């Protein structure tokens, strides 16, 4: 650039010309110079050919030559600096180098040089342009003098220039249009053709003038008394030449109306406002209304409705904010009559419908069915077409806030104003008052123009706009209007109009959309005054449930035998599904036992589908049988889908299992999953939550296995992990995974984590040996959970290792899966008892040792040894966030990348146990002394209990740390003793138990219980709570507990493993209590006998209600514990209200809060909370009631909110919640919050907890 020659200048000019020619259209379309500059500045974002322009290539090469070496040096310098510091991202490097470059001397010199050169080039181009322009003008004058018929090229700019200039510029084009008109045609036709041609060929701002002139002409035409405009009573004959000509003019305007929004944003607002105002002015034209309605002359809007019945022009004008503001402003200030007449038309149509008798056919219906009337529209048909146009216009208007502000509206001959609610009620009434078209009418016509379909479409759009729906639809008046025909049908009212099946289906569709949104669901469940006792009439949800149940039980005779009846049933059950698919909705609908009615209907339909005869070839009945079969199968699938949606909540899953249809429902879900079909029309997320809920129960896990769901998931996993895709050629191998779990396997990994809580693991793995084959074929693909454990986790033979193509990646996947599932201590004990997982991992570590000398051995540090070390520490040490230290899974920078000691034998290094204060018995202060004294006072029993609870709350808020050790022991012991002596506090009857140690000594505990005892004693000794002899005492305590609870169990036969014998897991509550009692066997047993009479025991002590005779038989047979169908059900219900972001995060992650809460509660928060917090959890539930179990979990989710949202984004929420301890959470910190929860929810939660003994429907 230092030597800028004449050749360089010519070359740059050519480059710039190419660039400007390419972007000519964009620049000339800009309304101002500023906009043109803006377009050029953002050209790289908008022009896909940007980097192909020679000028851009030239600039890039020049920058590279000038600054390239400096940029490379900066990058190398930055990279070397960062290697000594923390790793930085790519974006950081770019920002740093860009900043340094722009600040450099070289950059400033380059920019100065470029500017000087470009100024020379541009100045030269401007001079040349002026010369060319002068020559062009001279040539133009010469052409005009010669009156040549040549056609001037359209180089006119459509920027903001005057009309006269444009006309002058395009005079040749207009002259050509005039010359092409046929002189033999009538004058009207030629003028119309001229308008049409100029619309097509003129610059955009000139078409505005043409449109305006045509609109004004039509306005004068309609206002003139000389023109013969048809009257409403005579209708319109569209074969009449005058009518044809008028319709063509209206059609021309309408076509331009629909096209204009695509380009008018490029022009000043005045351009668009003129078009809008002239249009609204024309449409607002009204003839003298002094004569009778029958003699009324047709207004322009009737003709617009004829050519654009669904008001597409208005929809397009309202779409963009740019034009919408102008339309709404003008409607409000000058043309509100247009909205008024539209509302008036809807009112008149409804009044006409109400006046018609059931057997009469309305005019529009005649038109629908009579195909011979092609060229004539009667007055009634015109009114109907205008009604449809008005309906579509109003529907679009209501979507927007400014449009809704036009209401209320005053109508003639009506005292009251028409409010938004009135209009929505009117729309609703139109659905079931307007008559249906005759059977001969085509389905397409019915869908497009039947009044019920049109109104439903409008209401659907309003439902989809949340703000609009809240303002318009979500109020009692509109809901009551929607439910009115249902009321009438249930009461058998004859005065109400006959409501067709089609109308009911439309109503159900709208109700389902309302129920799918939180605000709408709340309205249906509780009405507008949900906290008021004034509302005595049943809410929408109750009416819908009652009607649906009557339909299912076929208690409504009016529709019996109707072909549409299954569709009506399906539509209303779909509304119920939106309701009972939520925890709060299910609670409201429980009294109606819809699960039983749906199951009964499904069984009946299933039998019918089996009886449908096989079609015989050549028989006339083939088509009818085939159609009947399809309808029956569709109805059967619909019912299965309805049943399946009960599984969306814990309690709903209990109801589903009681129906006995869980296997069929899960198979149906798997079929839809395999076909990649949507889970449900109104569901926002996929199958994740349903699968997670189902897998949390034993019967659900068995159903998932038998349906093929687990098989398919594992096969997909294996394909991603080991095989790769078949359609990828060998010449393009997969890239080596960087993450421990490759992204292609992440979805399968999370799917397995969701599928493997302890109830599922026990059913799918319990009492089963590993294959441990001598040889594995490379084509042998795992199909079940046992195979995954055998092939990916427990690699204890060379045959297993050789069978893997990607040994390290696949084994790390297995170890990560083991790490997550073993966070459930029951799963850990089961795998340890059956497969000795720890021993196998230790042996693998032993094989990973490198002997550097006779006396010195080093572990080989690689991905597998680091992962095994983490898992070994996790499964062998028990402790909360402050009690144990888990080694990281990543290496550190520096000379010692992995400072954590590895091991291949017991005992484990103590460095993984933190030095916490163990069993530091604090001195009792005055407050605690006062509380203990209260146990000796002889107040009235109820007052005494309440006083103790108040004092306990006070201490938990002020000095929570003193409630520990021997003080906690004494508090619990005396409080439970007094509670068990109060009849009002006792929930379970007293059971006499006199068994001695000698009687239970010879009884055996399960291997899981035995390992659990060792784990408990190890943890107790670490905390200085237990001594070496505690193992025998805890064994006796557990044996006594099993004998004591066995007395209260019901005999049951079941194929579920968990129901065959004693409680399947370890008794973590008794182990915790034994540690609280400092290993005292007698105190523990005495406490448990008293405690077993309290309601709290049902929810803290899980084995308490294992196959208990206090539960309903169908509840026992389901294998679902009350903690799941009651506690976690309310946790999900409260979470949605109290921490909605967390609730949404769970759904987005395809994970259910109930599963992790069941895991926390089952193991008494071991490994998740420190010992003191576990004590506070137990004490809080004992003192304040079992509902505090729910409130504590809600408090935990509130505490974790930010972490949960973060891990939802990184798509590992399940792993985070299962693996991570609850850092920083203290029960006492959330005591005030939990008291608020108690005030708000205790009446509902505690009432349901008290009903666990009668949970039968």
C-alpha cells in the first residue's frame, strides 16, 4: 500500500462497483441515509455472499499481510502465559488478542493508510458518476424529443422521494401500460386493468397513491345514491356485470392489503398510515339506516367479507408491531364503529340462532348443502359471511393488549356495555347454539366455515396467548358458559338447546387447553375465590369429572348408540387428564375414582376388539369390519393413554397399579416411545418424568422390563458405547471421546440412572447371579441390567475385558453408573452382598500397581484407577458433607497430579475422613433444662404437648446445636413416652410384645441387613457414638424389630420380590435411633415399641408399614410405601407452588422429585447430611409431626435452587442430586420457613397422612 499506483486505483474501483451492484436492492430500499449505512455495517450478518466479494477478500489479505505476524506473536505469548495459570477459553483469547491489536501502532498506521487510499478511490468514483449522470440526462432528453416507444429500465429508487419525481422517472413504463390496454374493452375494465398493472410494476411508494385513489373512489361509489348497490334482502348475484366489476375492485384492494405488510416497513410511517386510514375509512362506510333492515343497502365490508371471509388482511396487518400500533390507534380514535359493528354482527347471529327451532335449517346451512347455488348469495348467507369475517377480526383484535382496551363497547338497542367477558361468553354460546351443517356437507367445508369450528379456532388462539387468556378466558363467567351444556345434559334440562356431539368436542378442546396452563388449572380446581368460603357451587373440575364419569359409565342416555360417543368421551377424559396429571388436580378428582371408570371402559373395549371377526375375502363387510376394528383399537389406545397419565404423580401411580393395567400402559408407552411419537398433545416435555415415576416402584420396574423398554435402552447404549453407527464408513472413524462419558452416551446414561432407584434394582437384580461366562462373543449385546453389571462394572476376567472394543471408555461408563446407583445405600448393600463389588474393585487396583523396587510400589494413575479410587472411598466411608472427603475424578496441574492416596486393601486411609467434632456433648443450658422440666409437670396432656413443641421450636431457632447427644436422647425418650400415653396422639393400636433375646437369637437377618449393621457400627465408631460391642446389640435390635413387625403383617401372595418376606432394604431409621441412643439396646427397643403407636412412625420408619395389615389390601399388593404415594406426592405438589423454577427444572430434565426424595427419606439422609442434621430431621418430625418430612424436603430444594438450575443446563441434574451431599443445609436455618409451610398446608397434608390406613377407593 506504500506504492499506490493507478492500476491499484482502477482495481479497487472495480471491486467497489461489484460490491455496490450486489447490495443495490438493499440500499435503494432504505428509507433514509442512516438506514443505508446501517445495512452496510451489518452486511456480514445479512449477506451470505459477503466473504466472496473481491473487495472483502482484498481487505482480508491486506490485514493479514500487515498485522498477521503481530497477531500470531500475541497468541503465542498469551498461550504460554496461560499454561502457567488457569486454562482459559477460546473467547478469552480472542478478546485479549483483538484488544492488543487495536491498541497497537501498526493497526493505527494501517487504518490511516486505508482511509487515505479509499478517499482517493471514492472521490474519483463520485466524479465519474457525475459525468455519467450528465451524459445520461442529455441522452434522456434526446429520447423524449424523438418520442421513442422504447421502454426505460426500472432504475428508480424506492427510497423516500416525491411522487412527481417517481412518476417522471417511470413515465415510460406507465405509457407502455396505457398502450397495451385494449381500446375495445369498456372504460371500467380498462381503468381496473390499469390499476392492476400499476400495482405490479410501479415503485412501492407510488402504489400507495394508486391504492389511496382506488379506496377513495370506492368510498364515493358506495356513498353515491346513483350507483345500483344490491340490498341485503335481495342478496348478490355474482354473475351480474356490475357486481362482477365491483368485486374485482374490492378484490384488487384486498390483494394489495395482504401484500403491503411485507414491504411497508421500508417506508416512512406516513406511507403505511395512509393505507391503513383509507382502508378503515372505506370499511366504516355506513348507508342511511332510516329504512328497514330488509331494505338495507350492502356496505363495503360485505364485499370485503366475500373476497376475504377469514379477514386474512387484518391478521397480516396485526402481526407486526409497526403496523399494529397504527391500526389500533386509528380504531380507538376514529374508527371504533368498525369494531362495534363486528360485535353487533356476532350478537345478531347468536340471537338468530337462539330464535331458530331445532328442526329448522339456517340459511348458511342451505348454502352449505346446496351445491347448485353457485352464482347467488342470499341475504342470510351474506349475513353469515359477514359474521365469519367479524369473528375472525375480533379474535385477532383480542390477542393484543391495545385491542382489548377497545372494550367495553356500546351497542345500539342495548343498555349495558359489552365487556370482554360478555364477548367471550357470546363466543362460547355460539359453539353450542349454532346449528350444524347437514350430513351432505363436505368435511372440508365444515372444518373451515362451520360457526362452532370457527369460534373454537379463535378461542384456541386466545388460549395459546397466556396474557390474553388470563384477561379474557380465566374467569368464572366464561368457564360457566363453557360448562353450561354439560350442566344441562347432566340435569336432563329440556329448555336448553340440543348440544351436538361436535359442539361438546369443541368445548372439551378449549377446556383442555385451559387446564394445560397453571392459571387455567387453578381456576378449574378452585374457582376465582379459591380462599373464600362463599363459593358453594362445584368448580369446573368437579363438573368435568362428574360428566366424564357419567360418559364412561354410560349414564347419559342422550348419546347412546352415537358413532361420535367415543370421541366425546375421549375429549372430556383428555380434559380430566390435564387435571389428574398434576398433584393438586389429582387430589380434587380422587372422589370420582376416574381410574376405575377408565380401567373398566378399557377392559370392556379390549374384550370387544378381541371379538371383532376376521374379514373374509370377497365379503361386502370387509370395509365396515375394518373401520369398526380401527375405531375400537383407537379408542382402546386412547383409554390406555388416559390411564398411563395417572403415572405422572406418585399417588396417581398407586391408582394406576390398583387398576391392574400397569403392564399394558407401560407397553403402550414403550410403543409410542419406539415410534418417537409425542407423549401427549398438551405436554411440553417427553417421557422422562413418567419413566422415572414408574421406575420408582417395584411393579413399575417389572413392567418396564417386560415391555422391552429397558432392553431397548440398553441396546441403544451399547450401540453408542461399543458399536458406533452402521452407516458410518470406516474411512471416517469416530473422534476419541474427551469426556469420561461421551456425549453420544449421555442420554443413555441418564436414562439408566432414572431407571435404577432401589425398588427397581431389587426387582431386576435381586437374588440373581452374574453370568460370568468363560467367553463373550463380540456380537453379544447386553439386554438387561444384570448384563450391564456383568459387562461394564464387574470386569473380573480377561474374557470380559477382551469382549469390549473400547475397554477404558466402557468401564469408566460402568464405574460412573455404579457410583451414582450406589449413592442409594440399599442398592450399595445389595450389590455388595450379591457381587462383592468392593473386593473386585480393590483387586483391580492391586493389578494396577507398578513395582519400582522391592520395597516400593506405585499405583499407575490413569482414568480407571482414579475412578475406582473415587468409587471405593464413596462406598466404604459413610458421612455427610463435613464428615468425609471424596477424592476428585480429575488430575491437578503441577508435579503431583494426584496427591490422594490410592489403596488396594483394608483399612482405608483416614485422610478421607474429616476431623469433625465428634459427639461433643454440650452443657445443658437453661432453655433445655426448662424443656426437660416440662416432662415432669402435670399439666393437661394436650397443653403440655403443645408447650413442649413450642419450646422445641424456640430452641431449634436459637440454639440448635444443644439438641444433640444425651440431651437429644432424653428429649426423644420422654416426649414419645408421653405421646404414646395420650389416646389422641396414638394412631396405631397397642401391640403386646414379650419376646426375649433368647427367642430371636437364632433367627437370621438378610445379608443386606448384616452389611448394613457393619456400616452403621463403622459410622457410629467414627462419630464416637458406638463401641466395638455395638454390632451384636444392633443385630438383636433388628431381629426384635422384624419379629415385632411380623406380628402386624398381613399374609400376601405376590410375584414381586419386595413383597416376599421381610423389608427388602436395611432399616436405616432403627440404625439411626440406635446411634442416638448411644448403642443402648434396651432403650432403643422400648422407644420403638412406644414410637410404633404414633403416626410419625409410618413415615420415618419405613419397615413399619411393610405388608402391614393396617394398609388396604390393594395398597399392599401394589408394593408402594406411603412415603412414596403420600409424602413425595405432597413434596411435588408443594414444590410446584413454593419453588416453581425447581419444579420446572425437574420436568425439563425428565426427572421426578419423588425419586430423589424417596432415596433421601429411605436412608434417613445418610451421606447427604451430617449426623447432627440427621438428628434434627428425626427430632423435628417426632416433635412437630410427620408432615415436617415434606416441609424439610421443600426447604432442601429451596436451598439447592441455584445448583439445580445450573445442573439442569448442564444436563446432569439426576447425577448431581444423587451424588452430591447437601452442602450448607441446616434444618434450623429453615425453621421459620417450615412453620409458614405448616400454617399453609398442614390441614391438607396431615389429613392425607392420617388416611393411609384407609387408602382404598
